[in-house]
C-alpha cells in the first residue's frame, strides 16, 4: 500500500516487476485516516490515489477560496464534521480519480504565471528515462528563485550507477542539461 500520494508510474511498474504484486494507492492523513482509495479489487489507476470512500465527501477549493466541487486544480478538502483543508493541491481526472499534485507550500512552483507540480514533472522525467537515454535512477524537482519568472524549474538527477562510475572515471558530470525558460 502507498498513501498520501501516488507513486510515479515507473516506480510502480518496477515494484510490480520485482514482486509480482500491485501497490494499492490511497490518500489519508492523521486527522481523518483513509478518505480516498483505488479499488481493493479491480483495476488500479496508476498516478492517482483513487476515489473517495463511500460516505466521504471531497471537494476542491479554488485559489480564490471558491468551492470548485471536483473541477480544476486547487486545495483538497475532506468532509470531517466541517470540511478539513488538507493543504494538498489536487485535480480530478476524466474518470473521477484524484491526482495529488503536491503540498501547496512546497511542491507547487509558480513559473512565469503558471503553477507547476514538481511531482508531475518528476514523474514525467522518470517515465522518460525508461524510453530516452537519460540514464537516471532518481530525480527531485524544485523551484529556484528567479527574478524574471518567480521560480525556475530545476531538477537534481541521480544517474544510474554505471553512468555515474563512467563520469567519475572521466572526472566530468554524467548528465548536464537544463529545463526551463533560460539556460544560463
């Protein structure tokens, strides 16, 4: 079981390959335990934490404070007496499954007027590394201060062991590239 956010799809696939078992992705917090889950039996939808349990109400609170229901991107609220604000940014996909975009305070970057999810970018990089010659084993995406764009998308990449070994032998970086509006 995986809780509070979905695993990047390549990590989930690697787990299934190694163990022969699927990971059940769910969402919960100490304040209300489990509230959203992929089905225990049946097809799991990778990259999501599923749908609210029977009897659980979930809604999206838009940035302006308005109730977005299950539309758009905003803060996840779970009915717990009144609605509990989780501080997690979410969206709901076309099948009604919740996608955790990250913590509002740390995982959502504001780049040139756009809000970008560090978790979604990490998942895209990890998935691309399975088909492109990026040779990375892990990555971490974060926003660094930028005077023109507010934040610049930055990635810390851990190369695969064989690429790192080759880089150490040549005393130069194994991977060197930039993502974002500027490359200086």
